[in-house]
C-alpha cells in the first residue's frame, strides 16, 4: 500500500521476528542488485523501517505505521541502503 510520495507499507502475516528481518534484508539486497544494461554505473538503494508485533491488534495499526516511519528515518540517517527493525 502506498503511504507517501516514496513510501510504501508491506504487511506480513504469520511470520516470526527472525523471518521478518530476513524479508526486510532481502528487499534491501534485491533493490541493491537491480542493474540497468544501458546505465552500468547506475545503482539503486532503499531504506526500510520495519515494525514487528507478535499478536497485533487492529487498533495498533496507527502506532505500527508511526513507529515504522520513525525507523525508516533512522535507516536513512544511518547511511541509507539498510533497514532498521
């Protein structure tokens, strides 16, 4: 789901915190590995903020998004091309 100009929300259901971390790492790595044949020097990066709840309640949705957004900005401040969970 699109959250802002360049921000998206991805929800995972029934995953452990370890598996969630692996998924975030795979997203960062996948974007990093994108190559454009006509632009060999072009490199993409992504910053990701993730929030994990063991048993989320629907009323927590706003807080989950707010906390993930805070972590996104921590990831960007930490040098980009990374995730913060």
